[in-house]
């Protein structure tokens, strides 16, 4: 796995991501307080609204604990060894929602608000490339603080949509929020989430241009992926132009690709535009 460096300003973009996370926190906690029925089905087929909320709580606990060491019982939620990415994350997700009992789920808003503020406070002033241990992704996997902050923002935005859909409450993901998520976390997570079996023997270069930025060169070759921000000119098989929020929801499998294409949210071009749907099939999701 290789993640190339970006020519964008990593410090400025990291600070914008922190600001977006700080702005999303009160929206998220208000949503958690407004949920009328924690047992209602959510936007995630196998989970209730309360399950999704518990997952969000576990995410905030995990990233906060990377700096505060509040939670150390990883053996209770992590599978042994380093299995395939999707299997590992699916197992971790299923175990982690059990960290919150009925009382804990009723108090998730306060829990998330407190852990979110703690994360922002303890990481203030740290460089974007500060390593963050993330054993839930793999025994030896560590992300940069920039990627971890982008992931925390993405979990907040996308899972709030899952909760809102189940609770029939409003929730929107802004274009700038989506751009920050894509730029900060996808260069790291797309190579990690590559389905290596499906990618074996495959060689495709995608030029992914998110409208308003960022631009990613996604190069898949024989079971590995390289994702580069603002890459130098090269030949691509397929060029994808995407509205930021639309691409985010397709990437997280919250909106069907055909629906976004029909609305003009994603367009494909280049020498082989028909390869565009393969990107979402090659990059796995739990």
C-alpha cells in the first residue's frame, strides 16, 4: 500500500477539517437527542437507530482514546490476527455497538459531545502527520491525524444521515464538508479498503475530479492501490467528475450509483468511461 503526498496545504486543510468537525458536533448531538425511537430501523439495514448511535459513540470513544487511553479493552472487540479489511471492520462494528447498554444509548448525545470536544482539545496544535494508532483497522495500522480527523468527520456526517433516515428527521451533508472528508481520508482509506481479490490482475488508472476539489489519481495495479492528491499529468483510463456530497454517498453505499448519474452528480469520460462503476466495486465497504 502506498499513499503519495499531496501538493495542497496540509496544515490549512487540516484546520478546516477540524473546524468542520467542531461545527458538526452540535448538529450530531442535537440529532441524537431528537430521536423519538431508538428501536426504529435505520438507514443501515441490519441496525436500528440506536445501534447506529452506539456505533457513533464507539467511534468517538476509539479516536478519543487514541490520545487519552480511556478505553484499553481492545481484546473485547478486535478479532485475532489481521484478516481481510471488510471482515475485520464488520466484526469490530458488530462488537462495538455492545459497549453501550440501554442507559448508555439514552445518553449518547452527552457522551459524543464530551468525547468530541476532548478529541479536538487534545489534538489542538498537533501536526497533521502525527501518527494515530488505529488497531481496529489492523494490528499494525496507524493513520495520520489528518486522516483520523477526516474519518471522524465522515463517520459523524454519514451515520447521522443513517439515524435521520430512520428517525425521519432532517440531515444534510454540505459540499465543503464532503470535500474535506474526501481529501483528508480517502487517499488513506481507499488503498486500505481495496478488495485485493477483485483487484488481482487488474490495471486501471482513474482520474477522480471532485467538483471544487480535491483531485485524486487512483491507480490500481495487481492487487494494490495508490491514491495521489493533485498528481502530475499522466495517462488515465477513466476520468470521473463528481459532486462532492454525491460521491461521498455513493462511496459509502448510501445512494445507488445509477441515481446519482441520472441526476448529473457523477459523470465519466476518458478513453474507457465504462470503467467508472468498477471503482466502487474494487474499493470494499463493510
